[in-house]
C-alpha cells in the first residue's frame, strides 16, 4: 500500500506542475506516434526536459492533465524497487482515474533503467495497454545499443546533445540582428562566452563562473565513476582512467593514437593492456562522452586501419577538466562545427576526415553521396589560405564533391581555386548551409 501511495503522489505532483516551465529545445519529441520513444545522450544534456516539453505539447493539443502519467525513478523512495513491483504504477493510476482507459494515457518513465528488468514491464505495457510510452535513462545504465536490444527493435530513438549556439542564445535570453554591425558585435562576444562555458543547460543558467567550472568537473567525475567504472566494472585505478580520458581530450581535432597513450602509461610503470585502452575509448563513446570520426578512404579495411579523431560531447566540459593555459579557440570551434554537422545527419549519414598530402577536417556523407567538404579555422590568415584551400581541393578530387566550405569565427567571403568556388563563412551563419 505504501508503494502504491508513493506512485500516486509522484503522478499527482507531476500533473500539478503542468505545464512545465522550460526553455524550448530545437529537438522536439513527436506526440502523434504509437511508439516507444527513447531519448539518449550524455548525462545532464536535457533528456528529461524533452519529456516534459512533450507533455506540454500534449496539453496544447487537447490532452488532459489526468492523461499524463509521469514517473521519475531517480527518487529515494524508489531506490529498492524491483521489476515485479512496476505493475503497481498501473494499479496506482487506475485507482486515481478509474474511468480513464490506459490506451489513452501518455506514459513518461524517466530514469527507469534504475530498475533491473524494466524492459519486460515496458514491453508488456506497450503490447497490451498503452502505445504512448516515452523513456529516458542516464547513459551509465541505458545506452543506445542496450535499449534497442532490450526492447527488441521497438524503440524510436532520439539523440539529444548539449545546447547549440542558437539554443544557448535562447537560454541567455539574447537576440541579435546578424545583419547589423551592433548585432554582429554582440554575436561575437556571446559566441566567445559559449566557447568558454559550453552548452550544458544547468551550467548556462548558473550565473557564477566559478560555479560553472565546479558543475562541469562534477559531471566529469560522475562519468568516470558511475558511467564508466561502475557500469563496465572497470577495476583499474580511477587516476589511470582519468589520465586516459584527459589525453584523448587534449588531442581533440587530431588523429588519436591509443598505442602512444599505452606507451606513455607503460613508461610511467602502469600495467595495463592496449586492448583495455581500446575498450575504454569504446565505452567512452557509448556513453556519448566522445564521438569517433574515422578517416575517409574508399576501402573499409583501410578505414578501420587508420587512427580516428575523437570529438568531445561538450567543449565547456573539456575546458573545465583540462583548464588549458593557452587559447584553444581553433579546437573548440572545430568541435562546435562537428556537432553542428552531426545534428544535421540522418540515420544513414556519416562524418569522416580526409588526410592525404593535405588535410580536410570534415567529409560529410549523406546517403551514398559526399555532400560537403568543410575546413575549420578560427582566423584565416594569409599564411593559412593555401593550406586550407589545398586540402579542400585535394579532398574534392578524391571524393568528387565540389561543395566546399571554410568555417571561421567571423570572416566571410568567396574564394576561387582551380575554377571551384569555396565559401568562407562565420560559424553563426553556417548551420543552414550545412543542413542543405
């Protein structure tokens, strides 16, 4: 009886808060599909907020508050909950609304992965009672691949990331006219702040700079201890795991040699296998701490044989962990461009980098075609122009793509090389170009 009352209390409390007061995000969950909607992404990026924004949209569409059943399992009263007790949720709701049929209810299960065996309950509810189910979970327990396996291919998955620059402006309640000189000056200043603090929502909404750093460092510690070491049962020293992740962070935008990191650890007297380090970087990508970008080749064998690049989930997190002594504006900008491209991709699209005699930062494949070649340079000086253009032209000849772009902090022009036009555009104008 106590558990039933707890669930009824949680349902009632969430209904009383409707509509939720949150800033809108660019990603919005569908409210008209009969699917298990799942949301994945690095912890604290705003997955739970997406559920609440979907509940708001349902209210606006005419759904009644009593049709919203939302439970956050990250509640100390549910800490010892077993999968056998999950059915109490349905009993609790039926007792509250005996006239309401479950097929017309919208069920939101936030952090349900904290209950072992949750997937069997969700599948049973979906098959027999309700076709409107929304799920999120912390990446330490509910990874993208694991969800698909647990729910046997039923979920419709959405991936959330920390705030884009456009969302950052919304959270900061800033608007800028990109066509006026004053507006562009404001954009430049705001973008530099974004480069420093990143896009985790709580961090952006925290006014004190020192507190922002503490929050980000706490996120990193939680990722190490809960998402990696606890979830994957890593027995090595946390100091070694921390060192390894920081080395990958420091090498941002460059091909990363796990072999070199292995040799460094070995020279320091640490006994750890190279295979273990390869496992760790795979785990770090699984929890969305890093994203792997392979080298573009026309051979799958060669692609797998080349060192990949790794981009981090949030550049502000990197700043807080590494506390870089010198300006890393170029690396930060490239990381931001990566996420801008990544957010525009479909399920079959991919991102690569090109390296031959020259280099090209991003080769974007949409479907079976290479759709974009992009270089990133914070400030394109006279000394940089030949290198950046030559890398693009070489990549263009290799891939057959003539849609080329150089993304900068604030420069804008068009240059021609070997009869091919190359757009040079500032970062705040490139989102629509990339999405085309």
